[in-house]
C-alpha cells in the first residue's frame, strides 16, 4: 500500500499569509503550510509499504496547483465524470469519479455504475451493490474543460418507490447460484436461455420440453430486465470459463450423461440427439477457451506530515464511526481531495489508463482503479 505524507488538517484550515501566485482556494488550504513547515520531503521505504513525504516548499504547492488547474482536453479525448447521488440519510451527498472515453451530451450516453450501498446506509452487507443511473449532466466548474457533473438516481431508491422497477435477482435459482452481480447475471442468463431453453425445447420428450420451457421463460424474463436496464454484454459480462471447473460441474456432467445415454438408447441413429450431445461437448471446449476479465484497484492512505498519522484523524486519536467518509463530500468528510484530483489529472495527461477514483470508508483513504482487462 502506497502512502503519501500530506499536511495535517489543522494546517490546511489556517490562513496566515497569501501566496504570491496562488488562487484563493489554494491559499486557504495550503497558505499556513508554507509558513509552518519547511522540511524537504524524502523517499522512505518499508517492508510492507513505501512512504513518500510530500515536499512542502513553494515549488511543490505550485506543482499541485498546476495539476489541479490542468486542462487535459488538448491531450486526450477522455473526460472525468463526477457521479453524484444522495446517501442513505437522504441529506448526505456522495460522489465518485469515472473516466469517460469521449465527451457526451446526454445522460443516456453514459454507462451505469455501482457502489457499495452498505457503506452509505442503503443496502445490507450481504447484498450491497447499488446501481447508479445517470439522470442529468452539467459542466464541471471545478475541473473545467469537457469534464462533467452527473446527477444520479440509485436503483435501490427506485425499487423502494416503484415496485414495478425491473430487477435481476437469480440467487434463489439453482442455475444462477453463482450470480453475485448484474454483469454475471447477464452472462449466465444468456447461456441458460440458449442452452437450457432452446435446446431442451427441441427434444420430443414431454418432461424435458416442460423443463426447457420453464428455463426459457425464466431466463427470458431475466434478459428482458437486463435490456430494460440497458446493460451492455460486451462491457459488463464476466466469462466464467475454466476447463476443470466446467468439466467437473455436476450440472454439465449430468447433461453429458443424459445425452450420452440418449445417444445409446436411440441406437446412435437419432441425428437430433447427436447434435445436442455435440453441442454440450462444444460448450465445454468453448468454456475452456474463454477469457476472464479483471480490474485493478489501488488503495492508499494520506498521512499528516507532523505526526505521521492518517489525514483527517485527530493526532494520536481515532476518527468517528465509518459511514460518512465513503465517497464522501465536504471538508469534514473528504480529506486530501486536492492530492487525489491532481493525481487523477496527471495520469490522464500522461496517457495512463486510469478509470476512476473515490474516497474510501476510512478518513484519509483513497482508491483509484484501472479498466477491465482480459486474460486467457
């Protein structure tokens, strides 16, 4: 875990002298730092993590301000979208930043996103994912350029107000027992629809026909819900492919045994059964060749330079209970925001493929993430 030594909250709040070439905001947050701290920063190391002490001279402050005011528009088509929504209390504002590949003009052009509702008082820990639905966009007056603010409504709020709101929840179904997210539900339900529904409906056996029809109806309903939610398979589907996992799965082994038995029972003469048996085996081969998608998230903690204690914590003490800090907004909830924003813009300027950032559950803790990657 990388940690950065940053000025204490007390220093940031003081204003004892205006800097010559600073904006009012920078002067307010960093002015007293220059007067009270003149030690040069140094790179230190530890077995568990590295610590970088931020230099507190004028050059460092100016560089930070340059990064905050940097307009990355001439260097990249990517923009930063700040997703903003209301937390569990109904009055607390939350937000997180996401990289968008190009400027947009309408909320429908923006992807849906998610967050941990258990950290905002909007969902239980065992079912914490809440989906963010963009509703309106505005120009971002803080970051400038083509960057935008996105006003959001969350699916948990929609469901509590409108019982007809489409939702996907397959966790009680034997065929969707491994579905833990909307993305996986989409991938699995699509497989179920084609493999179970369509294939079993072709069989002349009434029991198998009924089973296939039930699967087809259920998975069709799931797909319909996903289409209503406008999710994109290519963006969100998470392949589950692993040869041993598929071959050793009782579900697929049972299919092979059933079809193998039907092939033998038909005297090896039923073309339909042969085709279906081959289709099952082909699916196993296809599963082995599938790729898996993964993403990387790096969390780090900002420290106060004078006491080597997390930013936003009282010196030698502990902060209040977790809850208001995750994706928190405001000087009493989001600590070191200037540093994380400067880092974000610096990455975009440098061409680094950063996908977003947000405040974490602990004061002074921030995370940034990379886009999804495929691996074979």
